[in-house]
């Protein structure tokens, strides 16, 4: 569950609460509930004037207001009735929002040639002099930005007497509820403006909210607030089915004031308990379309599934939305300045356990992460030491744990002390084998049967005899052709074909004379009866390979190792350069794969 913001209002002996749940920057309306306060119906109404302080010059006679005193006896039961309405006690993380009576507040739009909020807050009390009959140091102000245009910052400012606000706030706190947000009647209705949608003609709209002996007016152009008025009527909204004349008078006064400010009202939205009965008369007196403002049809976040939405709950819903959103004129909060500091300390005291628990959780997570990191580093260190010990045992013959010492030993050791790379590879073995095969020279016998033997001329026989034991020309056929070579670290297997049994014996003797090959064994021989080499000998040889000592002997005797030039091609103990061409039949000398 996310953070809950609960808007609360008391009107006509009924407590209404709207619950908005917030998660990060998103919020959703969850429910709207109401419960009777069970107040004494015979309790006398508090006398009040029917004008805001802005109308000090009005000579109309005052009337009696039916607005209940928010700091009166009924406030003592707020916490208990709120628990009944919600079905559970308030949680430490809940934020409760109230609305200060608008009849005791003065609302005005102001423009300043600077943007600094501290300078605006310091200047506001002097701008309100003459509007409230108290000294500047007894005026408490709050404001919300409306926008910046041509280097001027426009704000919607609210001024209230500090004494009246302090008394009202003490009464709310005495009920057992600490308010986290205090809006103002009328101003909080501006939170509904973003959900009204664009008007067809783009004309300004007037929001009218009627309650128990009170009317609230908001004139706006789109989302921009142009005028806010809250008036105590001193008489019921409806009398014998007729609309109160005081309400009609205030509606006309508000429309005229907006017109003088250059804002011509194009439509009216009325909400409250008697909105259906007021729609027709208000439309007739103003001559503009008048509709009912029903929160259930505004498309509020979560409004489709929220129970209890109806026009009478519009103000408490707007109050909760303004407190949850934290932006726009509807979110104006009187808990600023000296009142904000008191609220901040109280909030910290109330939620100390929550903050302490969160701090403890973060501390435990930090310690756990640090411990896990230490364990991981130790495991990596042990793995590195094990690798150093293994490497030093393989290379140096003893286990060491100091990697710096091992590295220094490896750099200072000679090739004879440490042989990191092998002295003999499969390439060297293949070189010796190819050297022996090439040394057998070209074939001196035909391989194509009786027909080919008859085609061999005496000149070709002399040519073959002259080249016996010499290099193989591209047009010649090699005396030995290798089909398969299998090279292991200590052994070598060869399969191939030789033109005669004498050539095969010569190849075996040459391999035996190579210092790298030992135990040369002829595993099988077979005379070829078909195919192109008819009459040749198919053979299979196997031998052991150990060139460590033999290579030293050859190099000490001045011979050339594999891949070096010596007295001539085919010299024993070293390979001759591999021919770039192919054998007579187009097959390379060494077919098949060798692997180490």
C-alpha cells in the first residue's frame, strides 16, 4: 500500500473524507466516505459577516452565517468519527488535509518583477495592507505560482489573520489529528480544473460550490485561476423550492467582477448538495449554459471504481487531490513560515519510529553488503593464491604463494632452467616425415597395369632412372604417396602407397635413421590389385617419437634441424623444403589430418 492522503471536511453535521493513495508521482482516488458527527442540533450558529474582507466598503447589512466554527466543540470528535468513517485508525504514514474557512481569508492575484520565493513571501504582507484590518506582522500569507510572463511572476496569494489561523489550527490539533496540509475553501476547487477538459468555445468557466449557508466561486480560463470568492450567505440555499436571493446576488457580483477584469464567463459548473435545483435558475440569470459538476464524470484517477463520488463531495475530493499532487493553485498550503516549522517538527515526532525503522533497515542492508563484499574478496584472494601455488609447482617445481617472487623468478630464469614452451611440436614431426617421403624421389615404375607398362618407352625409363633419388618434378609421380597421418605426442601413424616393395623398405630404413623416430614398425602391407596404382604396395607404419635428445645430437654434429637448409635436399635428420606443387596424380604429398 502506498502513502495515503486523506481530505477531511465537516459540513451540516456530517464528516466527509476522501482517500487518495500516492505511489511515487502517481496518485489514485480510493474512496469517499461520510459519517454523521452527532452534533447537537440546537447548538446556536456562530454569527458571521456575509462578505469577505475584500468587500469592506460594501454598505449592505450583515446577515447571520450558518457556517459552523471549525474550532468549536464538534472538532473534538474528528479523530473518533474519522476512525469510524475509514473503518480503521489513522496510520502514522497518513497525511490529513483540512480546508481553512474561506470567509476568513482574502484571495488575490499578484505579479512581482522577481522570481525569488523568499522575496515574494516577505513582500506579500505589505501587498495585503488595507485588505485585512490587521497589522502586517499579524498577517499570515501563502501563495502558489500561476506562471511567468514578460519577466513578471504571477502568484495566487492568500492572506489570513495570524490570530484566527492559530486559533483554528489549535482547535484542529485538539481533536487528535495533526494536519499535514491546510488548504482554503474555494481555492482548493482549482484542483479539479485539469480534469474539466477543454471547453468547446474556449471561454472562461465559473465553478460554483454551494454548502450550508456558504457559496464558493472560482473563475478560470483553462487551468489558469482568474478570481476566487467565498461568501457566507446567512440563509439557506433553497427556501420553499426557491433559490436564495443572496446567492443570485453574489453570482451576479462575481460575474460582473470577472467582466471588469477582462474575463467574460462563458459557462457555469455548479456543484454541492443542491446543484440540480440550482442549474436552471443560474443559467437563466447569467444567460450562459449551466451544468452540474459531478466528480464521478471527470475522469479522476481511480474515479471509475471509487465509491461515494457525488456532487456534494466535490470540495473534499479537490482538497485531497491538491494535497496529493503538490502542484498548481489548488495545492496552496497555509502551513508555511512559522506554521510549517511547527508542523515539520510534529511530523518528525509522530513518525520517529518509522524513520528509525527505515534507518535501521538501510544500516542492516549496508552492513550485509559490506560483509558480502569482504567475503567475496577473501574468496578471490584464496583462489588467486591457489592458482599461484599451482603454477609455481608446475613451472618451478615447488609451491610458492608470493606472486611477485614467482614472477621475478620466471623473468630471471634461463631457457635451460625453465622450459615454458615445448621443444617439439607436431609440425616438427610432420617436417621429419615429409623429409623422408620426399627423399624417396619420383616413381620409377608404372602404376596403371599392363596397358600402361606397354606405353612406357625406353626414353621415359632412362629419365626416371636419372631422377631416382633426386627432387620430384611437377610432371613426375612420387614413389611414395601418403594418405593418412596421425600424430600423437609420443607416436606417429602413417598410411600410404609405395610403387614397389623396395621403395617401402627404403622408406622404413630412412625413418629408422632419423634420430626422432624409434621403434619403426610395419603394421601391414598389401599389393593393390585395382584402381590407378595397380601393382603398388599399400602400407601402414607406426613409430615412437622422441626428438628431445636426438635433436641435441643432430645440432651438436652440425646437422640442420627441421626447417633448416643443409647439404642438400633429402639429407638424413632434416626435412627438405616441401614442394609447392602436387604429385603426379594431383594429390598432395600428405593427405589426411595430423593432430597433436
